[in-house]
């Protein structure tokens, strides 16, 4: 919910919230408040850099359909010719293959074709190169010419996606992002506790700062500004906190550890995503995720990624071989949502897999598999086949990407990203202003969670650690580090404000 915060007093310790309990009850509640403040500080200290990066890259990805055409108008914009219709998809495919031959890219092959989004957009062919990298070729369907090509990983939105998902460092970066998301949940939950319990203290501090401003204007201006910033930070965090938690939870299915384990669990016992996989009715050759280069993994809806591609009936081949246009005709007949992406057959037994992404409504996403010889539908799988949990995850991902509720979702998601950036800036500013100068200390709030007196909190940590294994492992590691090193090395203990 909120980011790193300093305390309102010079010694950095948080004020205790007002309590009406007896002296015996006051101590555990005061300790809990101080402990929550300290956890909030350190959780924020760890995740703010990653969270700020996710907010910036999320904004870029959110507006990718506006940014990329503006950055590459020569490739991503076409002018319809009056009275001239678009060329067939198979003719466009041949033009791309001729371009590959001209460029000397022997061994390159077309992995997929994505139809134009509108009448002024080109057709996109994704090509896998001999070195296993990918490149997007853009074709003007009216003039039947290749406009050019791009490496999708080097575009602005492509770079943002790689940073957003794995910090451009593969599995290590993916683990860092997942771990940061786990601790951001802790940051949000502790922030809500501080917001509710510390409301009166913040209001009293603001009133005191205003009174001081009247008495001593020069020295109290900074105090008043700090009080206002702290109040704004708290309110902004309270508003953004619910959406942030939603973004964090809905983003977990993409992570390499938690998300992969969920996918494995979902696809065990011959099923896909908590439901029977009607796409794998025949003997499978590969999964949908494996059919596309890594740079285009998001072309496959999360709910379809692990579904298997059936095979074409080679022995029963008779007559004309089906092609891209056959797959498109079948997709229209099956009423798939436009624009759709067609995965090309990758083996002699492969099929055309037509993905109706249904960008703004996951409830309509569906894929059909078309036999490459007969043109018959040999498998179909979509949202209607998901079980309840998978449907919830798919809807959550659509909200996460800002596409479920149309322009409203876009505006709310953009506001959310900006709100997170504000929190990521205001928190460190408050800490910097209130840090103990020349004291050899980081300035962390003092306090330890009264775990012995709050069994519900212990249970909550255990549940969270089991549900989020990376968080649980990091929590155990930090506890061991705290007991075996930090408290035993006096300079470290003093700098971190822990008792040796």
C-alpha cells in the first residue's frame, strides 16, 4: 500500500497510537504498532526500486498500442486503397518467405500470423530465425509488400515487458520480481495497519505543525510540509493499496516459481488449468506456449498456454492441403473473436492453431485447431472449458493488463501506476528528511513484533509463507541472518537499530 516511511520524530521511532486499554494491555499493542512500522520500513526498503520499475514498465505496456505505431509509423500503419481489397493471408505469407530468401535467412520459418487490428494496420508475421531468435515482419495487405521488420525484444514495449517480467536477466530476474511482489504484499498489509492505527497520531502531528508554523514560521515550514507529505502518502497508499494488492496477486500467475507450480498442478492428471483439455483430444505434439518464441509468449492467453496442440491425420490425407486462408475461414465460421493469431504447423503432423484472444473479454477467448490436410476442426478449447479458479485467474490477468473494462480500466490502471510512483518517491523523501544525521544509523523504526502475545499474527505469517513459498523461504533466511549475524556484529546492529 505504502512505501518506505520515516517516523514523525527526529529519533525515527513511530509515535504510539492512542489506546484506551489498561497499562497491562497497552504494552503489547504499542509493541505491535512499532513492530509493524519496522516491518513496513524494511519491506519498503527492499521493494521500492523494483516496484517503481514495474510501475514505469507497466505504464509503457498499458499504452503499447498507442506508443509503438507512433514510434514506427512506417511499419505499423498502412493506407487502404480505394476499391482494392486485402490480399489473401497465404499470398502475404509467400511475400514474407520471398523476403526471407532475399535476405539469405536460410532455415528461418514463419511461426505465426496475426491479422490486422483494423483497416489501417498491417498483417504481422512472426519469424523464427536460425539462431532461435525472432523477428516480426509487417505486410501491407493492400499493396502486398513487406514494409520492414523489427526485433520484438528491442522495441520499447518489448523491452518494458522483459523488464517487467524478469528484469532482462532470465530466471534470476523473474525470481527477484516474484520475491519483490511477495514482500510488497507485506508492505501493503502493514501499511494498512499503520494507516488505521496511526490516523489520530498523524492528524495530531499535522495540527501541531500548523500551530508551530504560526509561532515559528521559518523552522516549522519544513515540519508542516513533512506532516502534509506524510498525510498525503498515507491517504494515497490507502486508496492505491487495494488495487496494488490486486495487481500483485493477479501478476503472480506469470511468475516463474509460483506461477509455474500452479500451472504444473493444474496440468497434472491429464487436465489443463483445472479443466479437461479438449484441445489435446488427439495425441499431442507440443503446448501452445512452446509454439511461439519467448518474445511472443503473451500472444497466447494465460488460460490456454499449457493446453496441448493435437495432431493432423497424415494417414487420412486426401485432396487439397489446407492453408492460412483455410484456417481463417474456419475461424470465422466458428465465430472466433478478431483479431486472431494463427500458429503455423511445426511438424508434418501439426495443426493450425487459431487463437481468438478476445482482448477485452476473457470470457470469449477460445482456440481451435485445424487439420493441415483436411481443414477439419480437430480440437477446440476456451474459457467455457476452464474450471472456476482458472476463470478467476484469467479475469484477474485481464484487469492487471488494463483491458477488461475498456477505457475505464485503462484510466484506472494508469492512475494506479502513477500512484505507485508517487508512493515510491514520497516514502524515501520522508525517510531522508527524518533520518538521524551523523549517527551511524540507517534510521529504521525501533520495535519488534510481539509474536508470543499475538498468535494470530504468527498464524498469518505461516499461512502467507506456505501460500508464497519464496516469501516463506526469505523470511526464514532473514530470521537466521538476524539471529546469527546482525545481532552479533555490533556495527551492523547499531546501523540497523537492532539490539545486539
